[in-house]
């Protein structure tokens, strides 16, 4: 087994084990911090797939932005002392049956489908290509994305501010 | 399971999707439900980037993945603001407690 295969197994294990912690942990702080492991593992998988820019974006936005936001929300909505009982779960066994059946079906589908593969798989720097695509082919969605982000930001501020009654 | 095979990435994506769905189905805490949604979005992103790398060879899948990450950021901001508003109103973020539209 070569070094890269071993690293791949390690990254895949990190992703799945910490995602399992998110799903099964009884403490919401543990759930939030194991989300960090999942995001890092997914960024590692992107690097294995030759997507360097997407991996950097994943680290910046998910780990630097969304995870901090989630931690802030956890801290703001719980008293730290009763943190052990705040991550209640219900209906675990039916959910386990449904998702277990689903994952079995998905894995069987993945294994039996003859996927079309490219003739050669290239590993090249992608940042310049993605920048070009954003400013030519995907210019309208790119501008719409900035509008959506602005609207989401204003909406979040309006939703979470304190109302001042005259 | 090899790093040079498409199916290993798709299997990881499927497991991640199932764990995210399990989180969304079972949790009664609104923030945990949002965490499950993030797991599901990440699994979809893995599939996008894997198909882009092994299938077409162009970067369209990576661009879609970046758009998904962008929408996930917007979703997290608005979702957590709604969670904070619910907490102010009901003093709990149990999704079953918040079942009325007005107070």
C-alpha cells in the first residue's frame, strides 16, 4: 500500500467517523466540533480529486465561517451548564432502518453502474480556469450569487436584531 | 476503495448523505438539524467534484460546488438568525416546541 493510499484511507476515516459523531453524539458541543473534522476531511478529499481551489474555499468558508457561526449559535442559545441534555434525539430506530436501507441501496447502485470515465485524469491547477469561467460563462449566476449573499446578510441582521419599542 | 477510483468517492458521499439524513430525521434541536443539512450539502459537493474530476474533465462541477458552498453560507446565516429569533420567543430551540406561527 502506497503512502497516498494510506493518507486517503485516513482522510476518508476522519470524514466518516466525525460525521458519525455529529449524528450520534449526545452533547451538542461535541457535535459542533466534530463537524470541524468532517469539513477538513472533505477538503482533503477535494485535494485528492485535484480540486485545489475548491479545497481552499471549503476551508475558508466552512471552517472559518459556517462552523464559527454554528458555535456562536450554540453558545447563544444554551446555558453552558445544561449542555449534556440539549441534543435530544427521537425516533432513532426507524430513522436507522430508513437511512441504513438508503445507504445500502446507494452503495449497490454505485458498485453496479458502469460509470463513464474520462480517457485520462489530469491534475492541473484549477484556479485560473475557474476564474475565467466565473467571468465569461457563469457571469450571471456569479452576480446573482452576490445579490443572494447581500439579501441573506440583510435578512439575518433584520431577523436577529432586538426590536426597540418606542 | 482506492484513491484513483470514482466509486470510492461516491461511497463516501453516500455514507455522508445517510448520516446527514439521520441527523435531520432524529434531532429535535434546530441547530443540530442545520448541521445535518450541512453534511448533506457536503456529500453532494463530493459527488460534483468527483464527477468533474473523473468524468468530464472540465471544471463545471467544481464551479457548481463553489455555488453550493456559497448558498450553504447564506442558508447558515439566515437559518441561525431564525433559530435565534425562535429562541428569543419560545426560550427553547426544540423544533417541536415552535409549532405556532404567532404568539
